[in-house]
């Protein structure tokens, strides 16, 4: 840190499809849903994060709720700029006459295009960042889990987020092979909505499907400690009258089966691309799961049965990517070649 270090604020951002986590001074200072509520008439932002999420699905014609990130990338550039700017305002600041320059490290999906990458940089710069660097999500997840990514040992990371599932084999500080599929938490929610409509004739919203996934979501139909049946409220498709019914975890496992199978297929494809020496390492180290999707009950067992490998779920997988981004920012000189 130099003489004028107080003029620079270092910020690590996990800009996720579902949630945005910001780390400053080794602390999580912002952990909010990636959603914005806008006044349609004036274009003014009414709320961001948790407050906007409370409005989602409950707005009238003058209020619009927007999720500016889709499939892990920026879908609405202007709204993303505003959202990042509002989240940065939430960071606690010391009273200073001169606002500090922002130095940011942002994690991005490994499978995004140069255009999508440019959009992330531009959004951060529009929000006030003077120096923007990017790190790939699987690399950030590996660092956050506690893996020494600089060693000549192969490790496989599966990061199941809100918009994308990132599968990567990492060794010597680089991604040797990777597979990114746009099937993750949002797709699981859509599967649940579709299942409830077809099997139970009930219309439910995104927030209810997310609650079902959290409370009784599962990847396999036989669990040792099954969750209790969950009460689902929605609108009857035939009569239009609000109603309630109960669902169990076996139904949700059936609803999610096809999407999980696609994630399994992507993992097998990434393994087939892995060089033999690194495949040998992965046989010993196993597969590491991170991201909110890894909390799905029985997912580790299902992937283990499919691959015949040990599967480890990270401690606090929701924050693994954010933690890794924060560590990369703090050890900037050590991880220079990981950050671009």
C-alpha cells in the first residue's frame, strides 16, 4: 500500500445472475439479489436488491422489476450500470472530501464471449471504477474453496450458479479444459413452475418456485434425511381461484431430473477432454461443488454415482466464488496472471 492508498478502494464483486456479493477490506459488505425496480414513467430506480425482490411479481403497471443479468452475462446494459452503482453506494465509506478511486476485480463465467466480457468492463467503468480486472468463476471458486491453484495438480470444479453451470479442470494457475452450460438455478426454477402447472394445475411465480427448491428440492428420489412436505400457494389453472397444496421432495427430484442430467453430461464431457495425467489427479482428489445449486439435496451423491468419483461440497458454497474473488484481489501480485 502506497502513500496515497486511502485514495483507492479495492472491491471484489461476484456479479451473479441471482445474487451480487461485494467484498471490501476482507468483509462481505453487500449480499443482495441482482434485481432492480424501476418507475416506468420516469425511468427512476425505486429499489435494488432485497427491496426490489420483495416487489418482484407483485408490481402494478407503473413499476417494472428487472433482472439485468441473464445466463451469467449482462442482458440489460443500462440497468446493470445502475444496479452496480447502487450496490457500490451500499459499501460503508469513511468521510472523505475526495471520493476514492475504485479498483475492482469481477468474476465472470468462463464461457462468455469477448463482447459479453466487454459489457461487464464497461458497466463497472460506468459505475465509477478506474481499474477493472476480470477473473473466471471456476478459478475464483477454486481459490475460495481453499485449493492451491498454482500447484501442478489437477482439480475439477463444478460451480452451479443462478444462470450458468461452470465446469473446469484447473492446474498450474490456469483452466486446462472447461465446459459452460446455461442450465443452473434459474432453469431449475422454470422446471418446478412447469411441473406444478402440468401435474397439479397450479400457476406459481419465480419466488415460490425458488422457495420450493430451497425447502424441499432434491436431485435424487431416495434421501436419508428427507425434508418435510412443503405447502405451495398459487392460482388454480382451471378456476383462477387461489389454492394451496403440498409437494414432497420426490416430486421435485422428478421435476429437476432432465436439467440435472444435462449438467451431468457436461461434467462427463469435461472429464473426456481432460489430459490423462490430470485425470489421474482428479481420480484422487475428486470433484468439488460450489455455487447455490450444489446445496440441492443429494446432488453430490448423484454426480458421484454417475462419475464413480468422490464429490465434495464446498463449505458455504454460495459465497465460495465471492471469497475467491476477494482473495485474488488481496493477493493481486501473486495471482496477476489469473486476472486479466
